[in-house]
C-alpha cells in the first residue's frame, strides 16, 4: 500500500512539473469611431481596445509566443501602453499595418497585466464597396504563424461613386415609369394602382439620397421593388383593356363572316376558310389571356392579350379586303348557292324534256298517216294557178 501511494504521489508531481506555464488573453469591447459605414478614402477612423492577460501557473504570457495586431486602414498609427499592477508604461508609436508584441515584452510572473491599444488610420480607397478589417488581435507561434484569433473587428467601406450610380440608375427607371404611366393614362387605362406604387418608389429614392451606404442600399432595393410592382399594376390595366379590345374586334369580324356566309353565299368559298381559322386562333388567345389575368399573372396576360389583339386585327382586316374584292367584282360573278334546290331544278328539266319529246313523237306520227281522212289525214294543199301566161298575153 505504501509503495502504491508513493507511485501516485510521484506521478502527480511529475505531471505538475511537465505541464508548462500557460496563459490566456482576452479582449473586451473595441470602440470604433465613427460607427457604421466608412467612406472610401475619406473617413478618419479610431479604434480603442484593451487586452487583459490571465496568468496560469504564474506567467502572464508565454515568452516564446507573440501578440500580432493587424489592420487594413491606410496610414495606421498604433499607440499602446503596458499596464503592470495598475502602473502604465507607454511605448513609442508604431506606423505600420501590423503591430507585433513579443512574448519577451509581455511575459511577467505574478503580475496583473493589461495592454491598452489605440489605433488611428483612414478608410482605404476601394473601387467596389466592401468590408475591411479595422483591427484584428491574434496569438502567433514562435515562427509567426497565427494560431488563434482573439478578436476581429470589421467595417463596411462604401464607394460614394458606386452608390450615386445605383441611385442614378433607379432614378432613370422611375422616369421611364412616369412616362409609361402617362401614356397608359392617355390610352384610357386605369393607372391608379400603378401611381400609388410609383409614389412609394419616389419616397424610397429620396430617403436613399441622405442615408448611409447600407441603409441607402435598402432604400434603393425597395425603390426597385416598388417600380417593378408599378409595372405589374400597369400590366393589369393594359391587359384588361387589350382583352376587351380583342373581344370587340373579334365580334366585328364575326359579323362580317356571318354576312359572307348568309348574304353572299360564301359558306364553302376557299377565300373565307383561312379567315375563319385565324378567327378561332384569335378567340383562343383571348381566352388564354383572360385566364392568366384571372390568375393574377398580369405581365403574362398582357403579352397574350397583345397577341390576341394582333390576330383579331388581322382577321378583321382580311374581312374588309374580301368585301372590297367582292364589291369590285362584276354583278353576278358570285353565283348564289343553289345546292338546296338543285334536285328540283333537275326534276323540272327532265319533265320539260319528256313533254317536248312526247309532242315531237305525236307530230311525226301524224305526218305519216293514210288518205282516209281524219284529223291526222293528209290533205294536199291546193296549188295556186300560175299567172305567167297572163303577162304573156298582155305583150
């Protein structure tokens, strides 16, 4: 038992000796000014932070490691102080993008240690708005490799020119929307819903002009959405009117088609057949447009309604061309449809032929009868006496 207890005791002592002195570093709130988005090449930035070292095994920080502070600010200047048991020890300023604090400088035993750091710099020039690292606190190995990032603070750098371009683009879209609304209104289309959406778009545009980059992007996005919705409302009104116009044009074409069939007898005329076929397509397109409209798919409904109206106009135009052709033709050129009375006409002709043949037969039979008299007998026509000799006697 004594031997076993001794072994356990020696093992514990060995472990305590084998465990190296360890330490950790904590970084609290980093105060970055200004808060929010930075302006490319123009915003002066300040970042203040404090690192607190927590010793384990009596050592505040490993002497063979280092603290690496990094930034993407332009013209950075680091100022820092090492505070030992409340006594502040300022260090000379450092003007570079990376500040390295060696373990030799930070390693103390049985001391309450803190490091205050202040960073000043300018937001970098960026072609496209993007996020940058304002300050990053890292623990590095003896070889300089980052093994742990303790704190990483970023900020968004906005390119004002890029933002102005976005706002200008939306303003152009809004101007086109205003013109389209005015034109649709002049065409007799109900644009009240589109005007309401356009009003919301203008309000968002005005808000974007004086907002920060991130907020301006939200306003710009909202403005684009309102403009898109306004066009959808325009499509609603335009599709409704176009569907009505297509139906009206088809009705006019139907009147002419009926006229050609009933008044002109062109029911089986090859000139009318393609007109009727096109009329069916126009009616089908109109029905499709109405179904899309009822489903709330106004943009698709407008497109289909335009096709229907175009096809209906083609049909109506062709009815007018056919009518002009008929009016220009000589009277009687187009024969009436006699298919219904053809049988009767043929019957009458047959009867007439039979009667005529019978009469002819009876006449011929009567001419060949004997001298026995009777109504069918042959009588010689008395010959007229010649008077030629009378004129001879006179001379």
